[in-house]
């Protein structure tokens, strides 16, 4: 499983202790669907039933948006 996500930011995010959860850890989103990037907001739960070997696109990169399968991502140097 994988998903295509559009990123619009052009620079890094700076994290500090205010980004820590109640357990004093910082959870960084790696699924690409969080509404509070770069922090995880639990949106990754929508990916739990994605199939291996399939690339998905969520409408508006929203975990509640319609999910569809997309063609495999092909990189220019492959
Ligand atoms: S890893 Fe992306 S929302 Fe949790």
C-alpha cells in the first residue's frame, strides 16, 4: 500500500515541546493525511485496510475523502 499526497509547503516545520502529547512524545505524520501536519492527528486509521501493492489517492488528501486507486507512481529516473 502507498498513497499519493500533494504537499504545498516549501520548507521545514519547527517542532518544540508544545507539540508533545500527554506522554511527552511528538508524533509525526508519515501517512500524509493529517490535517495538522507535521503532527499526527489519527487520520492514518483510514489506511488500515489498504491493500499491499496498491497506490491510493484520497480526495483532497483528506482521510474522510473518497479513496480511489491510482496508477503506480513512476519516477523519472526509473
Ligand atoms: S501518521 Fe498520518 S495522521 Fe497519523
